[in-house]
C-alpha cells in the first residue's frame, strides 16, 4: 500500500482512508455530536492501524510471505469503514457501502499512482525509497485526492446518495476486495519477487486503471439510480396534472349545472316571476371562484402544484395565500419543484388542519427574485413545538423510518442548486426560508 517503513506505513494508510471518508462525507449530513464521533473513529482507526503490525500479523509492508493475511486484514478495514460512515454521517447501509468502497479505492489509486511514479523516476521496480520520499508520498496523495474530488466527489448528487438503495453495492464491495485490494497485494508481491521494470510498470498501470474503473462504475450506479428517482417523480408530476384536469372538469360540470339553474331563474324573471334566489347566486359565485383558483405563476410545474394544493385547502377550509414569481425558478427541474413545494405545502396543510379557528388555518407562500437570488418564504401556524435535530424538525409519527424526510429532502434540493434552507418555529409560527442563486448569474 505504501513504501514507508513500520510502524509509520499503517498509520499513513489510516490517515489516507480517514481523509477519503471525510471528503465523501461532504456529500452527506453529519450526525449529531460529529466531533465526538470523529474522535472515536480516529481512536479506533489508530488501533486498527497499529495492532496488526504490533502483533506480527503483518510484519512489514513489503512482506510477500503473508500477503493472504494482509488481504483479510485490509478487507476487515474496508468493513470497518462502512461502520465509520454510518457512525459519522446520516447514511443508510447502501450509502455507507458506496462511501467506504469509494474511499478505499481512492486510497489505493493514490498509493498505486505513487508506486508507479517512483518506478518511473528511479528506473527500478524494487527498493523505491529515496531522500524526501515521505514528502513525495504526501504530494502524490494530495494531488490524487484533489483530482478525485474535482472529477468525482463534487459531482455526486446529495439527494441521490441520500436515497441510495442499490443492492449492486454488495457486488461493488466484492470487486473492491479482489480487484483493488487483492490485485494490489498481488502486484506488490510480484514486484518484490524481482520482476523487470517494464512488467512492474504494466502491472501498476493495470491496477491504476482498475481503480479508475471502479470509481467510474460507482458513479454510474449512483447516476442511474438518480435517473430512476427523477423518472418516478416526473411520472408522479404527470399524474398530478391528470388529477388537476379531472378536478377542473368537475368544476366545469358544477358550473354548467349552476348556469342551467340561473338560466331557469332568468326565464322566471323575464316572465314576471319572483326575484332570483340570492343563495343560488352565491353558490354560483363560489363555484366560479373555485374554478378560477388555478394559479398562473409563470412556471407550469408550479402552477400544477399550487393549483392542486389550493383546491385541497379550499375543501378543508384553509386559506392559501400565494405571491409567487414562478419564472424566477425556471432553471429548477420540475421534479425538484414538485418535491420541494409539495413537501412544504403538505407539511403546512397538515399543521394548520389541527386548528379549529379559521384565523389560524392559513398558509402563506412568497417566492420572489431579489437581484441574483430567489427567496422562498413559507409560514404557517403550528400547534405543537417541533423537536429539532441538526436544524431539522423531527417527525412525531410513530413510524419514524418512513416519515420525517420532507425538510431534509427540501434542504438537499436547495443545496443541489447551491442554495440554503433554514427552518424555525417561534411563538407558534413555523417558518421556512430558502435562498437559491439564479443559474447563469
């Protein structure tokens, strides 16, 4: 894994793996008490790094007689990385597998690139130590990790990683164990047996390519899953549009009935009958108001969402007040708009439905463009003070595993567009504020 002598080399590997995990963790939400959790992980990592060497399980880095034992130790370290990700970040098992296997592949890629560079610079396949070698190792690791971050980690979609549910990660774990860890040990053993420089370089290049292939494959797995989620959300949006059409058609039929009634009353008036019933006229005006509740914000997706939620509010006796410049969010994908505003309004409607008085059954939504930023503000009355954890309100429903993801999902969507989201609840009023920079500015 490295050419530094005992006992520095296992500590070096542990540090490299920890840094790789933290880089990938930048795409996840840290757990509460992250500092204490990180200290525990570092302490455990130090023990795992030193105990195998101190006990003689792995006597030296360049040992070729016990590479099978090394293989099992390093596979065990890979498993521990999965636990470390789960401990440090709000990630399910599949996301933890993704981060752990990616981190280990990054470390092997950096190590193998260093070995390759040493062979080329020194012109030999063995005895690769030289003055300033540790500084060279550090520079190689920083360069490799920087390239991995810019070309891979930074492109990882937060929400897609959060929703990772691919069983393919089990296969990736096996591939990393054999094609990355195992292959590295085979190359190291072969080089120490006296292979020529050319053959050693080719083996190292093959290992580097194997690491790159694993990284690309993992990104593809995540990307394909993201496409599936977006497809499902888009289909849901289309279904909502279909339901909106059915609602609109129902309103038209109701208005047609009322129009028939008012025509009858007009005929009565024209024949000298009694004055038209004021109640019937009021009912007609109410039906017209409902039909005319379809919003025109300048954004088709927002029109669909707000119209649907507006009709729900009307049926439940809730006042939905909207001042929305939908055109300012034209750069946001319809699926993201549906998820963001759908979650926000569903939570608000559920909260105000607990009140009896009409004065508190109100939901306010304002979307405005201010310079190069779009601001989103939603507020509603809240009967119970929510419990916050890491700035996110926790669900009060008993099935916590399948609820409570609304605000987290909205925050991930805001961050996807380089924005931010904050929520608060003071004096019985829940407030949600998001700021998103306009794309292209």
